[in-house]
């Protein structure tokens, strides 16, 4: 999936094609308004790489839904759900992940999703918690509640053929959680690659036994729009899955954050108040019409 970043997209395509176990087919789903991406891809188009122009910005949720459907229709068994700016971190990622997938399938595990990283949902608070190093130690794969869309998510095509899809109206933010919960509800298992995840953490010198990353986005003005989508969508997802206690917790948390933001600065506090309030209002109104594109700069992958 891509949006107005042709140069970054081309690097990611080369990354996929240089994998030791490369995909047989790549579909580019373009949410861009301009034709820059389409023009940049002309020399790449072939039977193994196709381009689909959405015609409007459908967000990561809409782009993922369209892409998964189109690739599943071609008869493939596994589909990589990938963002233009977050390709696999090294050339052996797919080879390593599929070696573990085969082992799980030999054990007759009913896999629906396999990925590089993931998390579990706290049934009391609704928070998505990453795994600790000790949860990954001496294991090939670990079962989780979700795999994030930017973490080498591999989706078994049978899931899509059962009409389990990302919900386009979510647009951006926790569309991967919503999809993962639907996959689990249908009886499929979700696993992440413990071995490669732990190895990456050690490379970043995050070796503590109880280490897990902590989100520190609150207070960052550039991420306020992202926070709006995350808050609105998470409330919706919790309600839809009848997780009423964490829903209540998240509502209280959002109300508190409306005022807590003023500790950073008056300017940040006012903007944060607006987006927190709007997220709550749009959740109650079931209004998914807000379509301001989130600021999503290219970021270094860390653990």
C-alpha cells in the first residue's frame, strides 16, 4: 500500500525482490491523488508486479482490504500485508518466517496470520501490550492477539476467502487490531516469530529480561491526528467486541488526556483537547467521515 511516496516505494519493491524467498507476485495499491507513483512504476510493471490505482485516499484500512481481496482472487496461499515505508528489515525475513509457518502447519495449527511482531490485548484496560523478552526466549513462535500491519504481517488467503477483511471506514488506526480480532473470532490462530523478534531486540541492545517497548507519543504534536484515529477506532473496536470494561477505561483515559495535555504547553493542550474530544464525539455519533491524512514520516524500525 502506498500514498504519495514513490521514491520510498521503489526502495521497498527492490527490498521485496531481493529477498532470499521473494514473493511470486506484488500488487501495488495506490491511494495517491497525484500520478507520480503510477509514472514512477512504469518500468517495473510486469506479470509479477501489478499496479492498482484506488482513485481516492482509502487509508491503510481500505488499501489493505482491496489488496487482500485482489491477491486472494489469484489463488495464492499466503499474502504479505505491507506498507510502502516499512519493508522487511533484512533479505532473509520471508525465508525465516515461512520456515516457522511450515513447522506450525505440520503441527496442524489452524494459522490465520503470522508476523514478525505482535501483541496481546489487556482485557481490563484495552491496551495492546507488546511481549517481554522472557516471553520470546527459547521459542520459535508465540501466539498473540494481533499482528500490526507494519510488522511483516502474513495473512493466509483462506481467511480472505471467508470474507474476513479490514474495515475500510476505520481509514487509519487499529485497522490491524480489528482485522486480527475478527480472524481469531473465526477460529484461526495468530502467531509471531519469537526468534527473529528477540534477535532484532538484541541487535538494538534491548536485552533486559523484562524489556518491552513503551509508547511515548503523548506530548508529540505531530502525532495528534494519529492519536485521534487510534482513540476513535479503539473505542469502536472494544464496543463491537463487547469488551465493556476496557471500553469504560479507555473513555475515562481519553477524558483525562483532554486536560493532561496542557502540562506540555498551551498550544499542544488546545490541539490535544480538540482531537481527544472529537475522537469521543465521533465514536458516539458513529461518524467515520473525518479524513485528514495522518502525518506518517518514515521512521527507523526499532524494538
